[in-house]
C-alpha cells in the first residue's frame, strides 16, 4: 500500500510541488538541489526508489505547516482519496482498491479490445482528474479505440477514488458491454446466492477449495454462442474459490490416492493446475512427524521461470514456502539450504543430478513428491532418467529410506521406434518402468468436458511444387566447388608426407549442396582437420588454419542455400554479406575467399531482384495468412521453422511485404550456441512472449523448436509448420499450440517426404492412444509386475556394464588455438574456479591473447564479465573466451572448445567440447597463489 501511494506521489511530484509552493510552503533549496537527484534515481533505480527519495526530502522539512501544505497539494492535484487516507492515517479504502486493480490488469487485453473509452468516460469522469480525461479523449481521437482504452486503464490503475470500480461496473452495464460479465466485484460475490460450493468434497479429499490463479492456457468457456471466448479469471481476483473441472479431477484421481502416475493429457487442458491439486493434497495430508517436501522439475529455463512463478503465486498465499534454482543461477544458490528451508522447490533437473552426485543432497528420500514436467524425456542419459535410475537403485536395493511419490506430466508418451501396437505397448511400459509409474491417467469419463476446453485444430496439408534449378544455387555451388578444390589442393600438399593420412576426407560421397547431409560432412572434416599433425609444425599451423577457413566458408554457403530454398534469395545474400562483413580478413586465405565472394555479389543481387526467382512457398504462405486474417483479423499465429537463420529471414520478409507487414512478427529461438552465434537471452525470450501474449500489435510468432513444449504461449488459432516436421510427440505439441475454437494447423512443404512423415505421425498417434487404452484395461497388479520385471532387467544390464572410470593423465599437456594451432598455455597453468570456470594464471599467457571490450558485460556471482579474449596471432583472432574480474583478481576465463589439447610427450592431439570430458588434472583456484 505504501508503495502504491509513493508511486502516485512521484508520478505527479512536479505538480504537487507547485501546489506546495502555492500553499505558502516554499523551500527553493528542496526544488533546486533535490529534483535532479530524484530524476536520476528514477532513471537508475525506478519510480519506487525515486518516490522514496521524494518523500525523504519532503520529510526533512521543518517549517511549521509543511504537513498541511502537503495535504493541500494532494487535494489540489486531485488525489483526494490519498489525502484523506494520510490525514486520518487509515488506508483501508485504498487497500480495497488493490484487488480491482489486479483484476483490471488481468483483463487488460479484453478491456482494450471491447471498450470504447469515449462512451463510458462521461460516466466515470468523477473518478479521474480533468487533465486525464482530456488526454484519454485526445489519444482516442488520434490513435484509435484501442489506444484510448489502454490510456483509460492506465489512469484507472492510478486512481485513488474508492468508488471507481463500482462506477466502472455501472458504466459497463449501462452501455451493455459484454465485458461487464467479467467485471465481478466483491459486493457482487457477497450478494450472489447461487454460487456453487462444495465444502464436503474439499474436506473429504484433504484439500481446501482449490483457488485457481494459474492455468496452462486453457481455452475459456463462451458466455454466448456467438461471442468471442472470454477469459476465466483467477480466483484471487474474483474473491471466491473455483472448483477444478471434472476432467482435471479425473486426471488427478490416481495420484490423489498416492499412486505413482503419468498424466497424459492435451496441451492447454491445465496439467499444471492438476499438479497443484496433487501437490496441495499431498502437503495437507501430512502424517504426524513427517515433513512433506515437493520438487518440481522442468527441462527448460523459460519453463522453469514460468512454473516457479505459478507455484509461488498459488502456494505462498496458502502458507507454503516456494523457492527455485535453474541452471543459470545454480552457481550462486545454496542448494542444501534452499531444499531444507522450503516446502516446494522448482528445479532444472541437472542441478538435482549434480547435487545428488556431490552428496550435497543425501538422496531423493529428502523429497516426498517429485513432479516431472514433460516426463516423456525420461530415457537414456537425460537428467530425468539419471535421477530415476538413482531412485530405482534405491528401490530395488530395498533401502529402508522412504521414496517420494512420482508424478509425470506430458501431452504425449510417444511410440519410440514402434511399428505396431504391440511394440508401442512395450515402449509405454518401459517409460512407466523408468518413472516407476503404475498408472497412466487420461481423460475417459469426462471427454465432453475436456472438449469444451481444448479444441483439436483442423490439419491441412499444402504441397507446393518445388522450385526449378535456380541461378542462385548455380552461382553458390560454383563458389563451393572452388573452395573444395582449394581443400583438395591442400590435401595433396599435406599428402606429400606419407606417414600422415587424412582418412579419405577429401572424397565426398554423393555430394548434394544445400543439404543437412552435406553440412554434416563439412563438420566432420572441420573437426578432423584441427587434429592434423606434421613434423614441420609451422607447416601444420598454416595448413590447419587454411582448412579451418575453407570448411567454415563451406558451412556458410551451405546455410545460404538452405535459406534460399525456404525464404527469399535476397535473405540468403544478406546472410552471406553479414558473414563476410564480420570476417577478420587478416589471413591471405581469408582475403582470397572474401575476394571470390565479392566478385559475385552484384550477380547474386541481380538474381535476387529477378521476379522469376521468387519462392513459390512464400506465395503460398502469403495466401494462407491473408485468407486467415481476412476471415478473422484477431487471428494469432505461430509459425514453426527449422533454424534461427530461417526465422530471421522470414521475419525480414514479412516486415518488407506490404501485404503482411501489419502483422508485426516477432521471433522466438533457443538459448543455445551454434556456429559461434549465441541464442536469445532469457530476458529477450520473456519479452517476446509477453509481447505476443498481450495480443497487441504482434500477430505472428516465428519460432524454432524452443516453442514445441512447455513454454506458456498465448492461445493461438493458426499454427503453420513451415517445412517443419518431427516425431509424433513434436506433432502433438506443435498442433496443441492452436487451441481456440475453429483453429487450423497447416503443414506447408515442397517435399513429398515431409508430408508423408507427418501423415505417418498421425497414424502413430492413433497407435499410441490405442496402446494406452489397452494398458488401462489390464489388471493393475499385472501391470505393476510387468514394470517391476522391466526394472530388474534394466538394473541387471546396468550392473553388468562395468563403466571404466576415467583415469586422469598426469602427463604434460598444452593448449593450442583450434584455428591456427599456435601455442596458448600449458594445462598446468589452468585453475578451476568454483568448480565451473577455468582460468589461466601466470604472465606468459597474457602474451598469447588480445582483449576487446565485452559487448554485453554482466555480473554472475563473484564473476564480472568485462572483455572478450582472442588469439593474439594477427591472422587468426580466434575467440578464446572472456576477461573477467573474480573478486579482486582480473583473470582470463577460457573455453575448451576453442583449443586443441596436445600431449607434449607423444604429440597426440585431442578435441574436447566440454571441460567435464577432459582427462587431464586441473588444480582448484587458490587466491594465495595469485597473491604470490
């Protein structure tokens, strides 16, 4: 509450000071000396901090009458409610406005889309300031209805008038807005006689009446047949508990009985809410003397953020402590303390794996309930399966420690490599065995209720005729052939030494430019070329550097061909120009390759402008979008694509297309690194998702596979799979993004095999559902015995496989630049900081690298990124890592995938992609060593 009126004061502090002066309350020193500090505080730390400073300055006044002058200023500015509250020091009326404000924020989108501000403004003007009313009218006149409604919401959220929620309700009803049915106030609920309650049900199950504050994008019930669906409002805004739907209770039922359960239900039906039901029941039914503790595991950091927020919002107000740790923050988190001191912990699974392995967490027995989101990932070496192997070893080893209940959530259990229903049953049984689940819970008795919430979109296949042989491909292929000839020339030069063979890497079998297969060949050559060794080390360095450059350029050319197949030729040309523009042309080979490309730029740009070379798939995509937005201008679209480069290219195409630019597309890609290019940061992902969820001007989300599963994306009515196909799990998840009534899912492709694969997935989905139904008919004890048998089989295999423990080699090793093979440092100079970061000590290494300012400086824990370090060899400039300050020390932090590791005695060279795979000894960091 205090923060709320601080914000109001700061928003209008200039005006308030004017009123203070007019009230014979003058203090020029305050205005002149402190106003700049207040404005600076706003810029640096936000309005709340600035408002605090404003009040601190205000409270330093010693003149008689300053308080009354302040109250007069509030009255004069129109904040009569706040003035009365401060004068009487009774803030109950203002506190009562918090829930209506929360409700208005939640319904912001529906309000903007349905309300004309100028229509209701005369009926609520007494709740606003005259200047605000005039500004709302001007905004609506200049920018339209939506902007006017947005401005009205902004000012209502600032209003301190206790009657504004009721005045808004009366105005909406008087103008017969459908929105009035959503604007439910406390007095409305208190006066309602027929609200459904069922206290007995909650008491019998050990649950309180569930309070819905989060739902997994479930489709909302219509208020009328012809109206657009309106959102179901969270309970904390409606002032009343809401019951779970019948199908949600059905899904939760086995788990509420304490059984290990896989819950398999469509995306958007509210599986997270089902988890809330199970979790609350579990925490409330606490046997005397036993401490209940829940861990919820999610596979992706964005999903972690989403789930942690949801669990916190729901359970903290019920008195439970919620905390979370994800991969990005694991370094700073006291995991043991967080687990010990909270009731619910949300984690990414590798953190739990690491802490079980290190002994920080004694065993999984510290938890009483484990929830695995997207549990179909529990197989092979996935962290989920690593945890469950630990669980099963404890179970099958007949440990005396109690094991937690296991709950798995998924939209699809998949079929694995199954060819028929029998094989599918085995696949699903194996998944159940991995999760120790005795029940697969699906909706069977309440299907009609589920169908009111989740709509299966219509699937449409659009086959586009493939493009004829393009001039662009011809030109790029010639460049690639010339680059390959340079590689072959280098191979021949290398082959002069018979003791070294290149394993026929110069022979390319069934070469097809512009394919994933070709890219894999280039990657293979790229890696093996880094390990070439010769007696003449100077010659070795020169050859390795040349091969590094040749293969890097072939990958870029191949990427450009793939882009041209699915986007515009000009997008592919732009992609190559950006690559060559960013290249450091220090080396004669790089200069030669750049010159070759520059000779073709004009020809490539001429080809890109030739109308006969336009991509037919883009024409078809334009047709689909135009048709859908013509039928429904409010359409929300997710466009799935294979690569980041294609996502960026299609965004650029839409923005430059006069027919589609109004859709204002945004791009969502993963956070991983590829080809030295980092993905989107977590804040960037959240910003894109928020913009799309708010249903504002961004009508299209272009996404890679990061949007497949888990992430809470706004409900859409159009999903387009653009040359995008995977397994049956991916099909169900991508299709599930379109859940509005009448939604459609298009697969757009020029390849017959892509369409055939998706049709096969549709058959596999039916096979999966049939297999689940058959398993559910089995006697539960029979199924438990089958699962137990599978678990014993897997354990026998694990026990019989003697995994060789890696032997750390003590022989001397050194790091060479992976690009130019120049010496960098000895491994004996590497120190490990906090079991995570690898730094190099000693003055010798400082001569091996050059430093540049970091484009995105950042602090994480005791480490502050300040710069980037690169190979000091003038013709190389390969990225080696970062320059950072660790506590009081400036240190170079290196990444192992920038180096080749060479055994000094044998000359054997090895590539490592991760530090954990290295087989040489590394010494922990010791500050005393740095001091000496």
